[in-house]
């Protein structure tokens, strides 16, 4: 079979699913139910039992429930020595896989040799009622147990049985028939959940000065610095320039803290007594719950903190009571900043930390995660490939995780989620992963969930109220090249509540105003973003089921800052694509000047004369021209959201060695010969960049040399030309000069020479500082 071209294999496909029991006609839904296809289930809620007969010598029993439907069997946990157990557990059987017409709920007694039959309740599936939300849940009823012959037995069972869809509130926590192979201990790992990221704060510690430090060696000038620690984050100030017992710094240390605050801020004042030895002069522990929260740029009051010193007494560290050293600081939690956990190019949120500073929401984003098709096998089980897929979506502080579909290359989730939107210029990220924690984690890849692919959708390109139903390719770049891992089918709808507020946002700063009043450096933002992603990974990894570190890291693109030859080439071609329009305009103007099309050149002459004679028409003409360009491009506007583009990413033409370098660890784990070759290649690339940077500096220095008399002759000529030009412009109308200059530039090639322009010759002869470089 011939392999399709990359443009077709990795293309976005429009789909027409049956959403909410209706279909998509045009851009609207015929049914306002939801954005997913209805999936019908048989629900069985096992609540409790009473008056169960005793089965052992103690007069009690160890009961549990088996819910049997054809070849499917769900089992509750068992209770020891309890005749009135309470389970309150729900079982869900997919209607598409029903293999019988009778449902049996069997009560059994757990035994060492063979479990004893205690009774059962049977249901004819044709008689099961149907429930459609928002109807209230079906009330459970008591059913008398029957023996194997259908006669009444001792004991009763409270049950509720109904037919419903995935919109039922019992759906998320139900045991599903397609997960029958998953043990009870691991059943929580397959359930759908909604997570909320912890509120992240920037903790600013302004260290001003210290007083009355007591170094152990009083014969030398102390070299003092302050070290701050918050959890796994450690920062330090520079060594104070004042080498005394009263040093000063006035330096900021900025940490990332997650609410609720679990760890204190620890500050130590240390003296560099040797090249590899530091002496702790004092220590201060501050609980973040007591730290002031700042919402604006107004400075907070400084405060003195006592430093504790611990001495070694009989092998134990004990607090020294008579110690009067102090540290002056300003400490605050910055609520006016947005704590970056994603790249600014495709962030899902720009709100500040403090909720009082939030702007009102402008609408909602509804996402229906329908299904996936053609997923690649991610691991092996019993000698065959298999995939246990689930999907994760992240927008703002909200994370959602679908349930895991067991052993299926074409899973159907049909789950819908709603996100509150505060800014249209944001991006939602959806990733698909393979669950490797369902059978003890003894899978290929260890205890890490495997990556299948992800999709990003920018909200600003979505039309309000329109339903977008597309199948997105799941593309992953591996060390062997780019690979399509399957497709994910989504239904997306952005609903704008207030159009005026949304349009007003386009005139507002993208980030909170604190980022502009007291901006953070690029290095600080990158470092703080790394700390924020680490905090999120830890907190979300403690949820149940956990969002693991590899999942959070992939969704947040934690490695996007690492060097990649492929990405560098892609960015270079992006720059060329941007300036390509300017190059095209330059070529068009050159054709005009060279009279390639005489009719067009004559029209340009006429337009030029009109604009010179009526200069007040220049700006309106330009704006009107841009309006007509936008109007002309409207009919060719994109009708589908963009997706991962392998050609734009330069992934289809990447060299294997470049990919191997991109997937290398940091620091590198490659042999020294390979590292030397890559280093030499990087040096050659950097050499070319260095040459370009030098050429740009040369051109700038030539402009400076026009007036700095470095070359007295060129400065004299330029100054004289400026004087003559000023006199000519004073006595000659500007329109006359503009007409003469324009006709000269647009003159016929018959009156042109192929030599460079005289001012250009003059400029190239100007001196620069390149001859002073070593």
C-alpha cells in the first residue's frame, strides 16, 4: 500500500458526529444537549443488604456482590463477619456490549476453598426503566433474595437498576464493564477527574541589611551573603561589598510559593571563610501564612528579624540564647503578578494571582472529547500490542482527565467539560497518554505514562457560538523522526457572553500591570517558570488519581527552552516568512522602477503625482488600501482551527543526528567524540551568527561616524551636504523636491547606470570600529 503524502497523512479532518443525539447542520446544533455523542449504559447501584443468613460457625458471613451480565462480571469488596453490609457501589455496562437479556445480582460468602452462594436478584433488561437527566436519581428498592431455583431465600438487597447515558452523575465513579481486567486497587487510576492547580504566588524577599553579626574569626573582614530556601528552591545574594559586621545588600530574592503553604522560608546569613567553606552566622525561619500580601506596586514597610544561632554542644545542635544579630527585610507575597507555568506564546491564562484583581469573564469554552482512532500500540501485554488511553485537557487553573479506556486502539470517551474564559488570546492544550499503572506498573517505560500526542487550540481564532468538529492528528517527534500516533476527535464551542468586553480586552495589556511597573528579567521568568512547573507536578501528583510528573511536564512544555537545531531552523524560516512580504514589495517596486510593466509604472507615476500635490491623502489612501486587502482576504479566511504542522516545525526534514541531539539528556550522556563533533558544528553556526552581528554593528557605527569626525573628510562632506540641503529646502517648495526625487527614482532604465547609488558609495566608505577589534 502506497504511503500517503505528509500533507494528507498529517492533515486536519472535519467530521460530522451525532452530537447530543442530534447532528451538526451548518454551524449550529439541532439539539442543545451537549457536545458529545450519547453513550447508553445499564447502571446497577448496589446500596446495601440486610438479614443475610449466617454461613460459618460464628453465626456470621463475609458477603460480597457479583453483578453478572453475559460474560461481564463486576465484584464489590467483601466484608468480614457482617450480615448487614453497606457497599453503595455503581456498575456500568455499555449497551453496545450487552450479551444477555437478564441481569443477575448474586450475593456470595467469601470462603477459603469455595465461595458460598447466598442468593440472587434477577432483572429482565426489557423491563429496566430509562432515566434522562435532569430527572432525579432513581430511588433504590429492597429486593428479596432468591435461591438457585427461584424460590424466596433469607435476606434482602437494596438496588437501583436503570438505563442512562454518560451524562448521569453516577458515570464518573462507576465500575465500567470495559475495565473488568483492572483490579479493585487500581480502579481509581482509570476514573475521570477534574483537578484545580494550586494558587501560585511570587514570594519577594528584599534583603536590606544585617546588624551585629558575630563571626567566629574576628581578625578578618567577613564576606557575608544571605541564602534563602523554600522547599527545593535555593537562592542567595551576592557577597556584601561592605565587609563588616553590619553588611548591606538591598537585593531581591524571588521564590514561587503554592497555596496552601506547607513549607516555611528559611534564611541563613553565612560568611565565606574559605573557598569551599561557609560559616552560618544566623538563621531565620518565617511561616508564609503570616507574610503580608501585596496587590499593587506600593512599597511595604521593612522589618527587623532576629537571627538564631545554633552551636554544637555534646554533638547536638542547640540554640544559643544570648544572640542579638538582626536582619532587615521586606517580605511580601506578590498578588499582582501572573505566575507563569506555561510558555507565554501559548499560555491558557494571564490573570494575576490575587482574585480581587481578576477581570470579569467574557464567556465559556465547551470541549467535547469524543474519541480517538488508529492509536499506535504503546506497550505489550501477553505478547501483543495494547494501549490504555486517556486524555488530559488544561485551560487556566483547571485540568481535566477522562477515564482510561482499556486495551482499545479506537477509544470512545464522549466526555464534555466547560472552562471559564477570561481572555480570548489564550490556548487550550489537550494531550493523550497511555496509562501504565493498571497492572502493577510492570510495563515498558517503567512507572511513567507514555506520550501519544497533543493538540493546541487558540480561542481567538474560534467564531463565537460555532461548533467545531474535527479530527486532529496526534503527532510526536521521536529520535527516529516524526510519527503520527493516531487521531483525536474533538467538538469545540466558544460562547462569548459580552462582545463589548471581549473587544475591549484587545486594547488592554496582555499581562497584569505589575509586569510593566516592576518587570521581571527574562532569566528570572524562565527560572521561576521552572520552579512553578515543579510545584505543580508535585501537588497534582498527590491527587487521586494522580496527574504524574511526565504528564504535567508534557502539557506545560517544560523542555521548550532547550537547544534544538531543528527548532532553530524552523524559527529561521518563520522569520523569512515574515519578511518575505517586505521582500516581495521590494521586488515589485524594483519592477516598477525598471518599467517591467509600462502600464503599471505609468499608473504609479500618476498616483505619485496626486499624493505629492495632495499630501493630506497619503495616510487615508494607505489605510483604505489596507482595508481593501483585509476585505479581499476575507473570502480566503481560515475556516478550521490550526493544528500541529510538521512542515512549519521542520520535523519532516530533520536530520537523524539533529533529532538525536534534541532528545539528548542535559547534561549530555553521549560519547566525547560525538559531543566534540556537535560542539564544532555549533561553533560554525555561531561563527556565522557572529559575522552577521558584526556586520550589523558595522552599519550602525558608520551612521555614528557621520558626525563624530572620526574621518574628518566624510564628516566635512556630510555637514556641507546638510547645509546645502537645508538652504535648498528653505527656498524650494517641498512638493517640487518630492516630484523631482520621485521621477528620478522611477526613471526609465535607459537613463540608469548599473553602478551603485552615490549615497550608498559614500556610506560604504565610512569608517567603523571593526579595524579596532582584536
